[in-house]
C-alpha cells in the first residue's frame, strides 16, 4: 500500500448490513476501555478488517454530537489500524455520557487495538 493510501478508510473496510452487524454482536467478544467498548470477531477469509461505529441516541439526543463522536472514533481507528492484523469485524460503541476530547478517544482506541492485536487481554 502506498504512503498516501495507508491512512484511508475505504468502502470495503466498512461493515454494512443488518445481518452482518447482528451476527457480530451475537458471536463477538467485548473489550472495554472508557470511553469505548469494542466488539470484535475474527474472520476466516483474511480480507481487510471491517468496522461500524455506534453512538447511542439515549446518551446524546442531538445528531450533531453523535456525528462528532462517530467522526472522532473513525479517525482514531483510521490512524491506528496498522496496529491490528487483518481479518476482523469490529463494532465500536461509545459509552461515556459526556463528549470526550479527541485525544482521550485516540488513546483508548489505540490501547484496544494493541490489546486485540496481542493476546486480547485489557491492560
């Protein structure tokens, strides 16, 4: 992959479809580091990892705040996806009831990806 394309998030890297997301939530394992919770499940086909981001409406009634947090989570993943081996389906869930700064989300995402790439234990 070229240096310019290393930090992209293509359509193939997005998890889509109700059945795929429901299957991930049923069979996936969970890791949590505040303010994020990560549901993951390895795939057998070795294709690139796919992600979906969720910010609950019951925590943030305004779509502007939900969209802001989703952008921050996607950006954090996009910049650190090299820490994760290929072939995972990931569901990122925002759990804090307050809007956290980008640095807090970035650090939590990095720790989760590092732990997932290793032995799966939260440190």
